[in-house]
C-alpha cells in the first residue's frame, strides 16, 4: 500500500508498476482514506519539509483558533496523528520515502531515537546531488538503454531532470573549486553551460555543422562553438 499525505503524490506510472509486478497487489491511497485498512507492506511517500510536505506547513485559518480547544502540547500534534494512522496500516514493514536534502521533521526524530530501530538506507550513498532549479534532491532512475537519469524528487512541482555523464553513463558532472569546467567521478571533464548553473555542454549536430549544446535542452538553450572550446583548451 502506497500512502501519501496528499492526492498529488500518487505515482504517475502506477498502472505500469502493476503490470511490471503482477504478483503484487499495489494500491495508492491518501493516509486519511486508508483508515481501517491494512497491507503487509506500507510505503509512505513525500516525507519532506515544506508547505505541502509532511507535516504540512499550511497554516489554518486564524478564525478556527477562536472556536478550537486549547493548544496541543506537542508540535504538529494533528499531523502526528495522521502519521500514526499511516504507520499502523502495516502488518510487517513500513518504508518512509524521505527527501535527503529536506527530510521531514518526523523522519529526523525517528532517526535520532534508537528506540525505534529505524534503518537509514541512504547511509551508504556517496553523492547528494541537489536540483539546480528548486533545491530538492536528485534521484537516480535507470533508463531502458542502461544509462542513468537524475530526476528531481518533486516530480509534480518541479519536473527537472538531466541525463548522466555520456562517457560512464551513471555519474553526474559537478564544478570543482570554482572552475568553469564540470568533472564527473569517472574523470571526464565538460565545459560548463554559459546559460545555466547546473548544465554542461555536449557535442550536438545541426544542419550548420557540429556545436556544443546544453544537456538541459530545451529547458536551457545554452550553446558554444566547438572552435572556441578547442582554442581555449
């Protein structure tokens, strides 16, 4: 059972997942609509900080405070009750999908308290790449050709994605010590894009001949002549 604080967290390719894993009964529900239901394994989506994160940071109408009871003794008390509902839907395991760059305060509390025995699967992750457009975390997605794409965790709100290094197929080139060049872990160097901070230039072809264009095209139209780069190198 996939659970989300909001309806928009429903995976876009849910029907594809069901076809890919026909032996599993995969469903999505909002946490509120899951009350009274159970599943062997529960995955809670969207555990990041923010206005539409979990806990939600959307402020209630101030008029409600005039008719509501006294303040709760704990921070995010109502949201904690919602989280409790999510946890208690599982018969065996609960998996929390958290943002590495902006994790939910609930996730941080669980990791800091050894009594819960939470296992952090991200401990062995070497790189923590940040989305250049919204500041979210870039997640790794394998493509059908075996190469890697890096996509922003905020799929619905941002949608940024970039392909990996064209040489090794899995690294993400980054700037080193203020240089205009971007270097991948495999050692390959690329000219940084002159238009955007998070792109780099790769060789492309047009009817006028080869040129260097940003990997983020068409989101970014940064480009440079090949002769200019060769002359500077």
